[in-house]
């Protein structure tokens, strides 16, 4: 006997990792070559990434989420159920407040966003 966490399977067209640092938002659609149910279980070297625009209402919700918890950073995971243009296409899976991002194609820009927040001359978290 042990605790279990079950999640409903979502019929999806893709996955998205959204990394938020302060007011900056970085989003990548992730596709596993083997069409894996969960891209995290496959070969990360075979993952395909493509930048994707986050609908404004989703972006606003991400900033509200972080603000509610007093955070300036989070990695959000979504399942897409359509092409991603509509807010209804974005199904929230979870937020990792200590999520990894160094493997993403926009890692350099994310690093710069962190440096800006940490710098006394850079931007301040809002």
C-alpha cells in the first residue's frame, strides 16, 4: 500500500513548457519522436522544440499564479488539445517552482532574464 496520484489522459495535439521569469515568458512546444504520452519518459536528445505564442489570458493567469504564491519563477506544463491559438486549447498540468530549463533552446534568454532580476542594475520582479 502506498499513495498514488492519477491523472486523466488528455487527448492532446502536443505539449508546451512555459518558463516564466519575472515578467518574461518563454514557451516551447515539445514533441517526442515516438509520440510518447509523456515526453519526460523518452530520449530527451530526440525531443523537438518549437517556439509557441502563449494566449494573453493564459499568460495573465501564469503571472497571477506566481504572484499568489510570492514567486518570480515557475516552469508550467500544458497539454494542447488544438493548435494552441485558443485559450481553450491549453490544459494546465502543473507548475514546478524549481523546474529545469537549461535543456530548452531558449536557455540563454532565460538565463539573461534571471540575471536581470538578480542584478542591482537590472529589472525588478513585479
